C-alpha cells in the first residue's frame, strides 16, 4: 500500500481523515492492517491569516512546505482535508514532488456518480463566495448553487460561533436545516458539506437534501488510491 501524507489544515479535518482511512482499511483487512500514514500540521493561524488577505501564493507555499516534509518522511501522495485552501491547488500541484488528490475534484466526481444535477455549497465564507466548486462541478455537468448572502452568513456564523467552539444550539441547527430547505426549493438535490465541522452536527435524516461529507469522502478515496499499483 502507498504511504499517505495528510497536510493538516485544521486539527478536526486531519484527525477525521486519519480516523476514516483506518476505518476503511479495517473493513477490508484483518488484524489492524492499514496504509502507512504521516501527518504534518502547521499552525492554522498562519494559513487563515493568508486566506483572509487573499495571499494564495503564501497559502500554497505553506502547503508545499508540509508536502515536502511528508515526502521526506516517505509519503507517496498527499491529501489536504480542507476546502477553502483548494483555491491554491493549481499552484501546489505545479511544484509538489508527489501527486496531490483534490477534495473538490473528488466531491464533483462523487456527485456525478450519484446523478446529482444541482449542488448547494455549504461552508465558510471563503468557500461559498469565491465559487470554488463552480467549474469542477460544471465539468461534470452539474450546476453549483451559491447560497444567497443572508444564508451564506447564517452558515458561516454558525460554523464559527457554535460548531467550532462546541456550543451548538437547537436554534442553530434549525437555521442550518432551513438553509438546506430553501436550497431544495431552488431545485438542489444535494448539499456539499464543504467544511470539516458541518458533518459532525448535520444528519441526512433531518435534511431536505442528500449530504456529501467532503472530508470523509477524501479519506475514502485516499485509501482506495493507496491500494492502486503504480
């Protein structure tokens, strides 16, 4: 199996990816066998500051530093469990010494395989406002639905003010499900959860839309990729 390198962006995303890869391996192999996994996690503070200032060259540079360290530890390919940093994926791939799987491309491919036609994008402001998913989904014949600004603010506020600090309220959840109900009324058939924290609190049973968990999906695809022969 190929050695997997995880570029940690948030602690939650890196941990969820690691855990999911091991659980996927447990379904296939006995006796706790799984691919070798290395994680490099720099302070999210620096990445977030660069994002907020629109310095995507700096974001790419920090990710590449992580990839270089992972490569030095033996990683044969890398994954980046974070959505908004994928605005820098082209810059990263141009200089990366190893292949890099894209969480956005993986999600778009999954939407196509399920036959979805219109996807609502839920995440933090960077991810929703900048159109990160528009072209990758369009390439698969799927329309990306950008939430109205009021709903974008609702989602982003709840992520930062409730989910991240661990103070999720029933009212907050009701507002999130309300956002998805309104997206359903705009003919969306799936919500891409383009934020690590959203799948932790949202349930498809209570949603008007199918939910696509990008972080766990990336981890599953990384495990599958690790099994491929060169």
